[in-house]
C-alpha cells in the first residue's frame, strides 16, 4: 500500500499532469503543421474523423465567434467536457463528483460527438 499523499502533493501532481498533456498536444500540433497533415485520419484514409473541424471551432470560440464555432464542429464543448472529466476522473479536482455522474458526462460528451459526426457525414460535407 502506497503512503497517502498530502493535498499539496496531489495538486502538484495534477498540475504536472495538465502541463504534460498540454506539452504533448502542442508538440503533436507542431509536428502535424510541419508535415502539413492537419487531420491524420483524413490524410491517410480520406475519411473525415469525428474531430474534424474542432481546431477551427476552438479558434472561433477563442475569438468569441460562437456561430463559427458551431458551424465548424458543434460537438466541441461536449467533447472537451468529456475529455476534461476523463483526464481528471480519479484526481482531487473531481473527488466530490460521483463516479456515476462522471461516467454520464463522459458518455454523453463522446456520444454527442459521434451523433454529430454521423449526421454531418449523412447530410452535409464536413469542412
């Protein structure tokens, strides 16, 4: 059995986790831009992935262009919420949230992303 960590240690580990995830995401984006591959799935298969348009949607949202964000990929916010809960599921950040609620947020977020993907593939062109 491992010794109990102090609250400070738990917060430091959580911060380190998020810094590492951010660094990995930035490195991934830099490599993809350098290789001129903006969506690896679409690049190698020719089929858009459920996340196609999320980078544009996030960019629009950061510029407070909500309409542009929804047009690029309306699943951005639900997917980001699901990812946040998935990453922090067992951390001090969500310790007061029940496991059932966490699972529901993850399922609904990713489920909504898949539904949006299917609708976009069936009726519209994915940008």
